[in-house]
């Protein structure tokens, strides 16, 4: 038997070595020490690295993509006395409604002494330096406003608003001259920072020839005065008016009488679905800084433009483009002296020589001029907006722009165009 067993065994090199198990330790009573094990449901499987992949030279040098986890933190406020309450998709880091007092809701803004200007800056506490004195400024403001024929109401307004003004001084009018003071004010306005902030550019429009064998031609339109959109956004977030900006949109609800049901309330741009959707999208928007952990918010841009006649007689007109922010309440945006509206650009008008130039170029001008001129206006409008939506704006639209808000916190702001109101010339 021992001989047979030795023949059946494999070679000695494949025999596994077996070491005797150590004797279990004994307790103080001499009994074997029992081994305790965790139940299977509490046992963790140790991780191991994945198998290496055969990388190509381009894959070996590529950047490993980052995965960002977007966590929503819904938040609901308590109801006020009217049964209104807000529902946030993301918990806000700043709520301007928390700093609004009851007096701010009914106090009229009639005084212009402490109202920010168009740039959002506080006005000078003393009288304007464009005039010799405050009395001269009051008198000329009365002269340059109202109707051309001064009626009894205008005279009464002169007495009540100018002569009886606490800052009106008769001694300041001893050497008064209206022509000299107006010229002085005009020279000061030409050097004002507001006018100097505008840049000048020429816009090219393309006009067809009316003949398929003749290529179209570009005509240059001079006189576009504009400011950069990103510059206006930076100024707005740096102004005192940005304290009223709603950076986190929400849904507004009202509890119906009885307390059982509720309904959605639409009141502002920042409680609309489009603002909520854009705010949710920018949380996944890329950044040019992979390590950026700043809060992402939306700057809701609202544009408006319309051709405006400057005089009751003649053809002088202006074609301005205004910009305001949907983050601001409509009750503040609609106040004429709030400084919420920004002058973005002034679209140039066609020069008188343009008709003659197109007439000499277009073969069917006599029969198609009613269609050619609207085409030129549309081309001008598109060319102006193509110029305004420059590379800086497109970069901020895609990657955002880091701005320090009034609460001292830096946020990454993504501009989004929410509304655009226009009249017939842009159609």
C-alpha cells in the first residue's frame, strides 16, 4: 500500500506546502479562545485598481475629465400675512427681500438728491459744476423744459419750484447770462464720463445688386456709439443698486382661502420658469478655471430699442438701445430716477448719400426701393447686434465672469438674454 500511494502522487515540486495551524490561544480558564467574525452583510469588499488599458499616444496625454456633482437643496419660506411663500430649487446665499422694510414699499422716490445716476453712482451732494450756481441751474432747467409758450401753470411752477426753492439765491443772478451758462453746460457735458464711456464704430451692410450676375456690395454706415455689454454688467454688479438683485430665482405661491390648496403667482422675471431653467442650466455650465468653487448665478438681461424723434419738426431722430436686468424688481426698474436702465448703444441713421449710392448700384431701384430700404434697415440691425455680441460677451456667456457682489462674495455670473422689446424699424 505505501508503494502504490507513492506511485499515484504527483511530482514533489507541485505538492503545496501546508503549515500546521497555530494552536488557539487559551483563556484564563484554559478553554480555547473563540474567534469572532463579522456577519457577511457587514463585511466590506476591499477595492482594487482597474486593469490598465493600452493607451494610444494621444490618449496618454489627454486630460482626465472632471465630474461635478450638482446637489439641489430645495428650500421653502414661511407664509406672510397674504399667504405668499417662496419655493427655491437651490438655497439662496443672498436674499434682498430680507433687507426691505415696510417703508420701502410705500415711500415715493420724488427727490433726486440721493438717487443714483445712470451709471449707478451716487450723485454729488452739492450742485452740478456745469453751472455757476444752484440758482442758475434751477432757472435754466425751467427754461429748457415744458412748453415753448409759458402759460400760467408754467409761471406758477417757476415760482414754486425755482424762486421758492430753499437753495435759490438772488445774489447769484447778478451777472447772469443764459447764452454763456448754456455754452458752459454744453462744454461740461462733452467732457462728462458718461459720454466718454461710449465708443465709436462703423457698420457695414450688404446690399444685393438686383442682378444675379453682379455680386452684392457692402456700404459703410458711420456713427454707431456703443458701450460693451460686459462693462455694463460689471458696473451694475459694482453699484449700490445691485443690493436689490435677486441672484437665486424662485417660484412664488399663494395659499388659497381655506388653507387647502395653493396656486402659482407670476410677478417678476426672477420668479418665471425661464429664469429658473437658465439658473438650473448654468449650474452645469463649464468654467475656464477647473478649480473654481464659486456660486454660479444668472444675469438676466432685458433689452429694448425704438427709433425716437428728437424734435416736433424736422427729421432729426435717434435709435437707442437700452439694457436693464431681470434680477431687479419691476417696481424699481420702472422708476425713472432709479438708474436701473443702461444706455447700451445708439444705432446710426442712414446718411442722405446712401440712397444715391444704392440708386447708382442697384439696377431695379426705381421699382424696388420700397423693399430695398427695409432690407437695409434689417441688415443694419443685425450688423449692430453682431458687433455688440462681441468675443468678450460670448466668452462670459459660455464660461461666466467672476464678479464681486455688494455682499463681498465673489460669484461667477453668466449673462443670459431673457427679453428683447423692439418696434417696427427692427422688424
